C-alpha cells in the first residue's frame, strides 16, 4: 500500500517572517525613518510659526518644544499620555526658563548696573562742580568719597574688578575738572590704558601693551641720595658702525657716560644685571623724554607733576634703544624734527611703595593723596 504524500511543510511563523523582514531592511531606511520622526514635527512647527510671522524667539521656542515632543513620541510610544505629559511640560518649562526668564533677569541686572553707573556719574559731576578748576585740595576732598562709593561688580573677581575700575576711570576722565587735574598731576590723559602696561607707540589695541608700567614720585635729580641717573644722548650718534638707536638699551646705559652720577658702570653694572628681573618687587625703571633746555625741570617729569610714568627696565633692556622707547610709549623724533638730545632716566626705588603699577585701580585708590602731594622742586639740569 503506497504511502500518502506528505503534506507541504508549514511556512515560517509570523514572528519569524517579521524578523526576516527586519533583517533584510536596509540600515539607512531605519536612519531615514528616525530623521523623519524627529525632524518632521519641528520643521512643520517652524514653518507654521514663520508663516504666521511670529518673532524669531517664539519660532525658536516653538521648534524646541516640538523637538522635545517628537523625541518623546519616537522613543516612548507606549507610554500613557498622562505619563508623557509631565515630561513634556517639564521640558517646556525648561525651554521657557532658558530662553525667556534667564535673559530677562540678565537684562534687568544689566539695566540696574547701567542706572547705578549713571547715578554715580551724576554724583561725580555735582561734586566736581562745587570746586574751581585746578583746586586739587577741593577736588580731592569732594571726589574721594564719590570714588570710594562707586558701583562694585556683583561677582567679585580680578577681571570684574579691573573692568569696574576702568569704567570708573573713564567716567572720571569725562569730567573736565578731574581730567585736567589728572593730566597736570599724574600726566594721565584719555589715552591712558589703565591696565598696568604701557601702550606701544603706533598701537591702539590694549592687548598689544606688554611692558609693565609704573607711577613713581616725581623725584628731583638734585637729590643725590636717590638712585636716579640720566643720560643725554645723541640718538643718531654712530657707535661701532651703527646708530646709537640701534644698540641694545642696556649696552647704551653701561657704556655711555651718565650726566649726573659718575661711574654708573663701575658701581652698578653688577646690580643691574642681577636686579633687573621682572619678578623683583623693586624693579629698576626707565623713562624716555626729549631734553628741552627751555622747559627742563630738573625732575623726572614736569615740575607741577606729583607722579610720572616709568617702564620696567628688565622688559626692554635687551631691545634696541629705539624699540625700548616705543614700547614704553615714547617715540624718538627724527633728527630733522628735533634739536635737543634724548634724555634717558633710570630709577631704582629704595622702597616697594615708591613704584606702583599704573592701573586705574591704583589711581582711584590713591587719588586723594597723589593729586595733593607736594610737586617736585628742583633747579634745571644745567
């Protein structure tokens, strides 16, 4: 008896067919499906809001919320709506906080800070208005309390303090009487950077300033107890086949004779080489000016000045005389433009407090004392 033919083998189970279909499906199709799910809703939302001419901020906010909803629907499709709703609301509130509340608070704080500076400037103007121009004692008396009461940064750091000091200094210079006094007593003008570094000639970018700058007492060269020397130089003098301008500054100081104390090289060469280091708390300082016999004061600066600017010698000693002067903020005029000689000063402070970094913070802190200090009294150099 012949056997009956065996029935056809059953086909694959449904779940097996589904798995085979997924296996055969190309990976990039899944990627495109993911992009469609995530990008579609935010894109439509952005287009609708743009079409309705909402503000850019509303468009960005709506798009961000739509993206959060798309993510929730894509990755959590089986969650109950009441379960998803708190997550969506939390995301919406987070977006609102970031895009609306935080900028609003920052804007409000900025307005309050601007108003405080405006009120301070008005107080400065009223106080200065009660004094005559050039009356240092009166201006010091009325302005010191105002300066001490200036707005302070909310976040106290070196950077915010420096920025606050610069704002106060610029507003101080905006007052004509204060500006005139600062220029007369401290040689501070509107070009003063106030960062503690000199601004090289030909540069207007404070970031280019790199030589440390100090404000020092306007010392008389007739006081020989001070460590002050000066040289009267012919900048175009030829030495060893090149102009004096093209020789290194320290070589010039050690090899050219001084105009006041003798034997600078013999007595101070060792000290200069050891002490002219940037880390020294009493740095040796240098100053460049033009020797004008008709206006010569016999002091580091003008006779009516109480403090003058000097630069750190260690930071310019290896430069040529011309480069050193430019980096200190002084430019040596061309020979046809001047008849007098170049005057180079070197000062070695005996005390740490004699040389103070030329920053707005130090100027504001010492304003009262510096503008009322006794000016230099000395006879001319010759």
